[in-house]
C-alpha cells in the first residue's frame, strides 16, 4: 500500500511536469509559426517576404529560439509520457516515445533551412553575388522547404497521437474524451501533412480541422498539469 501511494504521488509529479512542458510546446509553437512566420512569409512572393523579414526587428530570429525551446520541450514530453505509460503497455509507450523523438529530430534538422536563410540575409556578399531579386527567391525557397519539413515531422507525430490516445484511454490518466480528441488530432495531422507533401496544398476543410489538435492537445496539457490521476494501471471493463 505504501509503495502504491508513493507510485501514485510520483506519477502525479511526472504528470504535472509533463503538462507544463506540453503547454510550453503549444505556446512557443503557436507564437513562432502563427505570430511570426505566417505573418512574415508571403507565399509565392520572395521580394515581399524578404521585405517583411528585414522589417521584423529581430522577430524572425526569435522564432528560431522559440522553435528550439519547443523541440527541447517536445523531447522532455516524449520521455516523461513514456515514464507515465510504460506501466500500462511498455511496448506501445516505447513506440510512442520513439515516434515523438523522431519528430523532434526531423524538426531540429528542419531548422537548418531557417538558419540558412538567416545566413544569406546577414552576408552582404550574398546580396552582391545573387542580386536582390535572386536572394529574395532563395530565402523564399528555403522557408518553403522549412514548411514542408514541418509537415514531414507531423507524419511521425500523427502516428504518435494515435498511440498516445490508446494509452490515455487504456490508463485512465485523463477523461476518455481527451483520448478521443488526441486520436482525432492524429488523423488531422496525417491528413493535412499528407496532402501538403503530396500535392503542395490542403483542402480548406482540413485547414479548419487543425482547431481539433489545438483544443485536444491544450486540454490534455492542462489536465496533466492540474488534474491527472496518479494511477496509470490499465483500465478494464
């Protein structure tokens, strides 16, 4: 009984820390993508994108810092969720962690495209060598490649969401509705990234469906931070 109580308290502590890291992922990711890059990058318009970045006052560079923080938080969440769920289904928990860490690796490597764009913008010799218009389109191409890299990473994360949803419902660590929301999020990520990678575009209905992951992941993060159940034994019946 004492050992069970200690395990319960330990799980609650791990859940709280996991929730805080998960909230950091959401805040940093939304800020860097929606509040910075989506405003600065104009599709199919290299000169305007370049002008926006040059006038951004360092926000473009800060978005790189935010992404690094997001990726580090994602690694922490992957490991911590494994610690929570390994008591439920160790192999599934391990597979989910590997998929989440794979996403983190892809996103980290993907940041090199933004770093490359920043290198081009900082070197006056590049502007002289390329010319202003060619430099603008080179930066545009790098940033569009970065966007495709995010879609590639979300393929792995989409599968991770499906496994995590099963673990949530199996363990009872959060309400079943949260697990169903995470499962739906996985399907949205897989569909959206699949369309983007294969066709270069997304149907508007899938773009709107990204509200599902935002709500579901935010609910899961908050639940972990403030309301997660300490016991993670498999639920029966």
